[in-house]
C-alpha cells in the first residue's frame, strides 16, 4: 500500500484540525491502531502549530504525508526564518510546567525520527517518521477493493 497526501494550507490555526482530521481518517480507515493514530495526530499538530506561531513569512505552508505498509512520513515545510544554528538542535525536553515550547519534545517523543532543518532559500522543514502499528497484525483489516468508504463505493478500476 502506498498513499500520499499533499496539501498547501493557509498559515493559520484553522489549518491544523484540517490536516489532523485528514491524516487520522486515512490512517484509521487503513487499519492503524487508534493509539498510533493519536500519536501521529499530536506530532503533526505540533509541527503545524510551529508554522503559524514562528514562521513570520509566507501566507501558506506545505504538508506531505506518505503512508506505506510499515511506516508513515510527514513533511511540513514553511517559508519562515529557519531554525537558526543547526549545530545546536532544538531542545529535547521542555520545562515541566512550561505551557509553550513543548512541541519539539513532543514531536521527538511521538515519532521514531524527527529531523529539523532549514530550507535552502529560506524556510523550515520538519520531517517526521513513524513505524505504523496495525489493529491486528494477523488479520488484514485494511479495506478491500470495492469496499464502501464514507458511504460511497470505490470508483471502478479501468
């Protein structure tokens, strides 16, 4: 299985629940465990929230979600100022009672790999990778061809 979702979203808070719902629905329909879906939702939300909180430039940002049989990758790219000194990575943990600045720690904790980079020509890139956990590894519960999804059958294969 290989599914890819590419979205250009407005740099505003309303975009976060849109992309969060999109990835959660795709993963849940494919048969990923609810716990894994929840971890993905939080990690992706934090990456997107950083865009409208910290990227002072650009009216939009891009999100690329790639779902495979074993792993999920998520890339969030904006046109902000970048991450600054890449020799000093973002903090791995945040103060326990801090209300802000927990996003990077959450992304690292909830994904198997988190890479923060500055994009050539200006901007930031967050790349998150997560090994997927399926509802029952012994039973393939992913929808079969022709299955009904959201009330509509799959289009016929031509």
